[in-house]
C-alpha cells in the first residue's frame, strides 16, 4: 500500500478535526507509540563531513525514520546506507546516486542536505518544489543570489527549514544574546566576530596536488555540477573543497554562519544586515593556486544604529567566537560553553578541570524574568527542534531567512576583498549600490545544463 506523505496526513487530520470534531492529533495509544505511519521519513543527502554527524543525531530520534541515502561517491554511499541499516537492524534504507530521484519520492517528508556549497541551491530548491522540509548546512549557499533563490523557494512552497547553525540551540549562546537584546550592556556599539584562519587538511590529502583521473567510485562530472569544470585534483574534493573558490568560500564562509549568526541574534538583525563593508586586510592566494581562499582576513561592517562589526580570522586581538560590546560592558560567547562578561552580575563562577588542575571559570548565568524581559527561542536540541517544527509547522530556531542574513556579511566581505574597496549594501532591497563590478560577484555563471531557478 502506498504510504501517505506526512504533509497529506497533516492536511487530512486538520480538515477532519474541523469537519468531524475529533482531535487533529491522534493519541499514541491509538496508533501505537511512534507507529510507522506517524514517523517523519527522511532522506540523507551527502556523506562527507557533516552528513554522518547529522545522520546520527536523527537516528537517535524515535519519531524519525531515515529511508534513503544519496551520494555521488559510491564509497560514501555505501557507508551511509550501512550506517542507517545497522542502526535499524534491517536493509530498508535505499541508495541513490541522483538527488532528483530522492526528491521525487512522495513518501519522503524531509531531507538532510550536507553537500559542497556549489550544490546547496539546486538541491534545496528541488526539495522545496517536491514538498520536502529541509535541514541544510551552512552557509546557506555559495553566493547571495543563490541564497535569495533558496529563500524564495522555501517561502513559495511553504516548507520548514532548519540551518545547521546549531549554536542557537546551546544555552550559553542564547543567554549571551538575551543579555544584549535586553540592554544589560547598554547601547550596543561594536561586535567582534572571530573566525578560524588558514586551510585545514580535513581529508589528509593536502599533499595530493597533481592532476589525475577521478577514482571510479566518484561521479566527478556530477560532483562539479553547476560550478566551472576543472581538472580533478584529490586535495580539493572531499572535505577540502572548502579551500577552492570554485566550490566553497574558505574559513570565512565556512564559519560566518556560526559566529556571525550568533552576533545577529544579539543584534536583532535576523531580517536585516550591514550597510557598508570595508576590507581591512586579506591574505588571498592567487586564483591559480589549488587552495585559493583567504587564509587571514579582516573586514568591518557598519549596521543601522551605527553598530560596527569586525569579522576577522587570524588576528590575535579578535578571539574566536562572538563578543558584543556596549556603552555599559560586554559579553562574550564561544563553543564548549565558553562565556564571559564584564559585569559580575552577568556571569557565574564555576570550578572546572583544566588538565590536572581545578580552576575557576566564568559561565553563563540563569537570569530571572525581572532582568530578562525579552526571552529568545529556546530549543530541546537543534535536530529535535527541526522535527518538532515539521510537525507543528512553526518556524525553527534557524529558519531560511535567518540563514541567508547570517551568511550575507561573509559574502559581502569576500566581494569587498576581491574588488579591494568598500562596498555599500542596501539590506532592504539586497543590492550593492553604485558598483557594477562588485554587483556581478553576487552571482556566478552556471555550467550547462544546470540552471538556477529564481
């Protein structure tokens, strides 16, 4: 019997509740706890760096069933299918080479996309057109125009979107942003966004820099997809594609969707952006280099309200993470629970182990409603939040517009580096003002036969 998609089941239940007067949500005792017909079905697309970790998170959720895996490298695809089937102790997960076949299945409710940046737009739009809700990795896309196309598609087709900007589901980041939003450090004047620098050899292939035939397991033509065709060189494909401007955007674009995302959360800029971006410093290898993205960089972005943001990688005065600075103090957040603030009342002191020693460290405090009047979105976990919103149809903590706006300062900084001058940005109409050369870099030409739908 053909399985009814979750969206159709949801529509049926909603209509039935109104017409027949019974509850739209049927108790688990009736259908059975997490019965197959009540589970959210998912396909995982991409099995490189983030694919395995995201998949494991969804495998741990009892109301999610991964039914398909897709990758254009046969070795990766076998690992993906093997992982899913081993978790469920069956052989039900179906393997796919072409993402379009996955999107065409009407019994799949959601997709998890963890693929190189050059493929973000086409796969996301295809998923939205086919009624899939989407968990997609950051940055939202390789260019601003691609991001705009994704935003338009997700909104047009009424899909739920969660970005892999998981820091919003961590307490210390949320509390730091709440402190800023509630004016506890005074008027915000400056934000420091510290990102990584250099090129990490994630795949341990950095020494493999010779042109060679692609391995038989990899469909290299499909891997390149809409990007410009170039010779196969092992060190610039799996995982290390981030350092090739043709495919990715370097550390700047790989991380801006994390720490700039948190900066925007505290700034209340989820639907706006900067008006001026200045290139301060950049070490950019020649475009002819195999790894040619910026290794050390610094840019300044001016926001409405005369707030200055410094985005930097490889500069010692800008710590990794996000630091908001106001007229009456500052607050800082980073991964692994890192938190600090200038005022004693805005932090608590904890004891933790540092090697063989027990040291005191600052941690995010729990502040009452008498202090925090504006509370921000709190989730039970990033992947859990996505599944909950698929059911409720409420926005996730990192919806598509937020993902777009969080990555935009990174894209604009990269453009400013490339043209080597400040650029003025209209965050309402989303255009670069009075600079045709820079405006051309908002998009990239697609290789035939691929086309970007607006």
